[in-house]
């Protein structure tokens, strides 16, 4: 906690507000087909390659199975046969299911946000990355692609930074880590976008996001 307490509390509130505004716009763009998800041929392998920095675990090592189950909720995508678990302090901000476009889930805690998009899409990873950058730049002109790489499975990983509400009292630098992949090449794709205000505890927030992403798996 920051000295004095109140400035930190105000920062958290502003961060949550900004994150929800960002992901609401992202959800609209994803379901409109403007933001693509790039390939994830082997989901589990690609998810491990999403290097979202380490911090405190969400569930203590001494917690039992029953406690862990109580702390997590499950989101399911029947049309893609996938499921994802998230702790109860990460709530569903928005979810959309469209048989033509696909499924979009937005989770948020008090600070950060995670967008999961499972889409019916035929574009390539690079095309999706280019579309994402172009669309994000329209929303946040100062967008910087700090890092971009392609995995052996053909997925695209990116680290982005941009400012929300520049030039205002609510201006906030956002750190974002992105994984773009395909569930089935030429047919269905996945977008994973973790967004954290730079003024927050970035490492801890990304660790929580990584923990959630690691639960994404086939719903058997």
C-alpha cells in the first residue's frame, strides 16, 4: 500500500474504470471482426509461451483442493468446446456469444482486465496482429509495440504500451501483453489480451492473468 493509503485507493478506482472502458471497446471491436485472433495450433503450448511476469500466487501452496474450488468459477464456450477458470475476485465484465462471430469473455479485478476471444476467423496470425495494431492505434495514437515475436507454433506474442485519455487528469499508461493464435488453422482463432495500468503492481497483476490463462483447456 502506498504512503497515506488514499492516493493508492484512488489509483485503483481509476485503473479499474480505465480497464473497463478499454475492454468494452475491445469487445465491440472483436465481435465486429475488426480485431483478429491469431493461431494457436496447440493451445496448451502456446499459452505457456505467454510470458506474463511472475508474482504472488493466487492460491497459497497450502490450500486444499476444496478451497481452490471455492475460490474459482468456470466459464465455458460450448461452440468451441473450451473452458476457463477464474478466481472469484476476477468478475465477468462482459461476455458475448455469437454463432457467426464467436465468443468473447472480459474479466476484470479491481485493477486490470483480461479479454479472451474465441472466433470463427480465417485470417493468418500476422494479418491478425496487423489488424489489432491498426485498430488499437486508432483508439490510442501513442501505441508502442515494445516487443513482437512469433512462436514455433505460428502464434504471435506482443507487448504493447499506450495511454488512455491522454492530456486529461484521467490519463493512464497501459501495459498489455497479447497472445494471438488459432484453435483450428483457417477456421477458428483465439485472442488473449491482458491489460494492466502501469501505475499498478504490474508483475503481480500479470501473474494473476497468467494463472487464469493457464486454465484454458478443452471442455471434455
